[in-house]
C-alpha cells in the first residue's frame, strides 16, 4: 500500500513517508519572508549501527543558503530526536547516502 501525506486508515497512523510529505506540504503552503527557503523530501536508509531500514525525511534550504535536516518522524515523542534534536539540525553531507548530524 502506498502511503500518502494523510493515511486513509481509520486510526490515521502514518510512517516516515507521511510525516515527510506532510511537512513538505506545510512548507509549500507557507509564506516566508524570504522566497529562497525551500523544502525537499529525501529518501534513504536509517541505521542505528545494528540494523538499517528505508526512511524518508526532509532537507530545508534556509535563506543563509545552508541545508538543514528535518526528521519529523524522529522528533515525535519517544524517538531518538525528541523533542527537537533533528528539527533544522545542522549537518554535513559526507556521501550521496550519508548525512552526519553535527
């Protein structure tokens, strides 16, 4: 089943794809003072050092020209980034598939 921004399931549960698409939808519908701010959906793999799995998150290019990581899924309660560790987090792209949080 393909996930969307809003799940059609009765309980309204979403996974990382729903979080990332919803965040992009909200960014795209927002008016910022600087039109250079852009939001992108990123797909890749997330690893905890033991296991890895597919994941989706966002990058936001701010008006300073830098790209910041936004992982709304992992900012949710009881997640590794709770509450704001992975929201507009600075980072460094080290390869086409790896992003290090700084």
